[in-house]
């Protein structure tokens, strides 16, 4: 079939073919998971186009270097960052590197997922090893050419040099020969010393920046396949409701409409749901036809559920013994009985949509030979392909999935519902199909950040120390299973820092799809936990920041610290948590600034996704209750190296402002089983006037670097609410703030 | 209906439903994918183009209202990304996902055409209806100031050695 007009990267294929013809094949380094020798040898038997699938690195005879970024790019900057790691150890000039997006290739690439802030920790070593292996093979080629020991050869920005004989050859000259060298063992390949990094740690611009600012087609929505029809898919507003009947024939007669059919679908909220597909010559015609569509739905058993009902059920559950205990250290009841002060508080955070700006979409082409080609803006394409295979009855090996740049994801695109919808519709229609959702579809059929209810009781002794902590977390799920993203780990902070600690959970059933929103779990838990810690600090009459430092010093020797909840798991390092708190204290001028009434500073910290972040918010609230954030200070610890500081700063600022937007006004409510909100009118994103200065600092240590897409978000919400308390004396226990009365006198 | 108008200086005639918005005419009829669809409700600004020089949402502008007009899209803002706003966007590495940035750039270019030296408040007022889900607002604001500098120095601007963009 004809290649879709999506990106100009296919040009490199022509270069490869040209080079292949001249020099008998390019030089490429295959996946670190596959024996390099096998694949390098295999290049002689693979067609050039196939060979490129497995390649991370291609060096052309003219010396130009192409590096494949294997991970999906959702705005986190991974398409720039992973190739930086390879280029560093390959020792090439970054300016000469062309970056190409890899397609889904589970045979040769591992971890093609944008989630869990996992790409940095899981690729930090392997990607550098891939680059270093390439460098070693180029050196071996040069050494063989000159008949000198490899150990005497050095590299410098795309050249191999032999100092004694003053010989040098470019990587381009050596590429063909290098491909015949025995690949080194990745485990023993020599990596650069940190002090010799020339690319890692440099402020490096997004490799797609030019394409973005000139409007080149990059995103899923931009894919065009010759002969394709445009589809809209109408689902029941009540999740998984079935089609009873629809005026299909009337819709078929409308202008431009080519096919209309019912999709039976299933009941799994993460899979193909029932609905009506309308295919037309243009998306506008499909969408226009949709306004005339009349469907009688069988709304099913969840049509009566509502946010009001969930809240009532949560309140009821909170008064009953918890369904199960997730963690119990010491004796909370006894400690509360002997506490100098006990404090009780109930916290709530709502469902939230992801609202990525590019609405869900996917393009699929079912071909006559039984294979399928898919262009998917997916953060997690491998499970998407499996679901398509299973649902559509196509062997997974017969499905090619191209990864497109994504117009935001924030966890929404970890779900692949749009992919299976496009695939199914294309299979039925027997023509290439571009499925595109309306904004309203996107808001009303999300996998929402689940709402959560925390019922806290805390006890402090006469010296102000926390002696008891109980959280009865009321969430969604069935039996011992939490709904997706609705979980909590038994060792959530302050477990291990309070002698008598209990974390209990009760769940209620839910017929609303939920999933993972940037810093899942943490984005709600941090609000509740760090706000309640603030309540304890004020009850103890202590400075809230100092109170937290003291709490972190109160390590319970008899209470083992297991890994905290969320993923990826890692042990809690209280020294790192203290360090970021101290750093943000120093940078924000905490406690040193005299603030007028109505203005306050609040602090919070949280550990998630292997990163430690402490944040201070200064906020001002007018007597009439109008809130204005003045500034946010951030101190983060994600290890020894900030790989791309230019992007890191952007990610942190974006995360913090994202958190503010959640706190300000984001809420999804359910009524009559369906989502009430439908657009940016009733689900507001942050705006320019709300974009306040965010000052970013990093603490450094010797720990290998970890991810940054998520951990900066959670602390800002409680830090803001804690600032509001200082400014107004009003404790915010329910989000969003737009529902709260912040007036003071 | 048949409608004739100019896109990026070129005369075009399309034959599409009269209520079809300019956005879809650009994207699907003329295969110009730079202008983005975010909401279709004039709420997000991803679809911003210039209509006779002024910033306008293309997602709710029916093609019938475009007859005879001169439209500029992100693809036609400059020959190859050399407009001061595009240069500044690259220099400051504004984009995260990048999806809203065509609309942001078009809105910023229209602002600078009217007000060559906007202050932060001017920017916030002019740009407040352009949403960025990644919240790159701080860099957009800084990039607009930087674009104003570049424009003041003449176009195209070659950065002097050692000269730095505005720090955030």
C-alpha cells in the first residue's frame, strides 16, 4: 500500500537503500535484548526495509547518523532523550544525528510505553550500552584497518583516531566494516565517565521542534491513507449501554455518508463497546450526520449511579468497620486514647478527565491479505495490538502498528479503546478508516482518575509528635480489587514514621471506566495525606515545614518500611525526602518572609515514581474569596543526572501548573450513569492568566537518574491548600476549589 | 457549494458543504494538517488561523463565510519556520506535546503584528483563550517577548555569538 503522508522520516529509508547498494548494508545496532551478532549477521539476509525495523543506529557512508527512538512520544520528550543516551556513548556530534520514531516492535524493542515515568530508569543503562557497543565496533573496524590494538584507538565526535600513527577515519568510512565486527557483550561494554558527557546534561531542544512550529503532519489525527473514509463512533452515554435500535437507513441517505452500522461490542469497559459507526467522505459529514442519529439504548444496570450516590455510599462505609486492613503497625486505638490531641478530618477528591488536546483517534487499514496496518497515538501500543488481535480475530503478527506523536496523553492513551474501535470499524468497512472522536466523546468516555475518600484520625502527644495515624480509605472496586487507579499501598507515607499506624480500605462497585492520570494514585493521595499532616502540624502548634522534617526523622526502628504504593516500587529514602524539603525551604525563603493577612505559604512533599519532590506555594485570597497563586517553588530529586535540563524544567513547570488546574476547577461528575461535563467550558484547563511563576531546583546525588513526567505534580495541590489555610484560616478538604467558599474576614 | 479564497497567498476553490468549517476544509479537503482540531467549539484555540490578518478560530467558521478572504495558516506563516515567533518557539524549546502550538503561534503572530512590544498582561489578555494542556504557558510568554526582540532586530535574525534567549 502507499505510505501515509505522515512524516518525512521515510526519506532515511532511501538513504539506507542507497547505502546498502553501495556498501553492502548499513551499520546498525539492534536491540539490546537480542544477541547483537545474530541481528548484525542477519542483515545480510534481511531485506533493507526489514533490517531498519531492528535498528537503533544507522550510519551512512556520508557519515550521517540516524538513531531510532523506540518509545511513544506524548510530550514527555522521550523521542529526544533516548537518542541522546545512545549518541552520547556512540560519541557522535548531536548536530549530525537524525532521529526517527520506531514503530511497535515487540521482538526487538522492550518497554515501548509512555507511562509510570519509567523510560528513564529502565533505559538509562541499556540505551547507553547500545551506543557504546556501536562505538566499540567502529573502533574495532578502525583497529583492524590500521592493524593496531583497539585499546590504542580513541573516538571523537564521529571519528576514530589513532594517536601514535596520527591516523583517523570517520564513522562513515568505517560503517560497512564495523558491521562485520563481532559485537561486544553489552554487559561489559565500557561506558563513559560522567565527567566526559558531552550530550547528556546539555540543554537539548526537542527533535521535532521545527516540524511542530511549521505545522508538519506528526500526530495521529494527521494520518492520511489513500481511499480512507472518516468515521465517528457514537456510544451510549451510560457506559457499555447496548444499541436496541437506530435510524441507520435515514443516516445512510445523508450527504457524504458511505456506511453506517451497529457495532455490537461487549461489556468490558476497556474494550470495544457497543455503538453506531458512521463513515463518510469527510469527517465533517460524518459528524453532521451524527446530529440526526437517533438511537434507542439499553442503558443497563449502571444507569442509576451518580456522584451524589457515591458520596452517600462512602459516608455510609466510613461509619462501618473497614472491609480490610492494608497495614497495621502498633496499636492505633490505644495511642489515640492516650493522645494529648486527636484530630479527625474527611477528605474528598473527584473524578478527573485527562482532556488531552488531541481528541482520541486512530487510523486502521484492513487489507485483502488479512493483515492490518494501524496508526495509533497510543502510550501503550503493545496491549492495544493484543486487544485488536483478540477482538478482530487477526493474528498479532499480522498487525503492524505505527506510533505517531501524540497531542498529550497524561495516561489517557495507556488505554487503547480508540485503537480497537478503529480496527473493528475498518475490518467491517473493508476500507481504510480514520476514526476521530469529538471533544464531547473525549470528555464523556475517558478512563477517569477515580474519586477518593479518606477518613483520617490522628493523634499527637504533648510534645507535638505524631503518635497515631489512621486512614480509612474509601474507594472503588470489588472484593479485594481496587478499580484501575483507585488503589493505595499499605505503606503510603507516613507509614514507618508513626509508631501506631493503620491504613484500612473499603470499596464500592463502579460502572465508570477509570484509569491512570499523571502520577496516578499519588495525585489524590498526596492532597489528602499532606493536607492532613498540615492539620496535625497546626494542631501541634509547629511550623508545618519543620513538623514534616521532624516526622521524617521519626523513623520507627521496629516498623519495617516496605515499598510505598504506586509503581514502580522502590524503598522510601527519608534522607532524600528531607533534602528536598530543606532545599525548597531555603529557595522559597520559608518562614523568613512577613506576609500580609490573606497571603500564605504552604508546603507539601511527596514521593512517587522514584522521585522526591517538595513544593512551596504562596497564595493570596481576597476577603471576597478570590484565589490567586503568587508563585511556586519546587525542589526535586530524580537522581544524579538531569539528562536534558531544557526539557526537565519544562516538564516540572507543566506538571505543577497541571496540578494547579486540577485543584482550581477540574471535576467530572456522574449523574444517571453518565458524565455530566462535555467540553472545556465545564471542564476547565489552566489559562494564561493562571500560569504563575514556577521556580525549579534539583537536588543531586549518586543515584541513577529516574523519570520526570509525573512526580512533580502531586505536592503542589496540598501545598496550595495548605497556603490557603494560612491565608484564610479555612482548611480545604474537598476538591476542586471552585466549589469551596474561601471568603474570610 | 463552491467557495474561492486565498490560503497562504494561493488562490483556492473548494466544493464542499457550505456549513463545513474552514478547519475541516483546510485539513481534509486541502490536506493542510498544520491547523489542529481540539474542541470544535471555539474553546481551545488549537485551530487558530489568520483571517485577513486577524487571529480567528477556524473550527466554527463556515466555509461560506470565507469566500474572498485571505487565510494564513501555520504552513504559510513563513517560508521555512523563519517567522520571529517560530524562531523564538524553537529557541526556547516551548513545545511539550506540541499539539496546541500552531494555534498559539498564530495567535502570538497576530498579537505582535498589532502590538510589537506586549507586556505580560497584554500577552495574557490576547492569548487567554488559547489552551495548552501541557501548560507551557511560561515558555510561550517568554517566547513572545523573545519574538518581539527578534522582530525588532529585523528578519531573519542570526543570533550573535554568546547571545542567550530569555531565561525562564
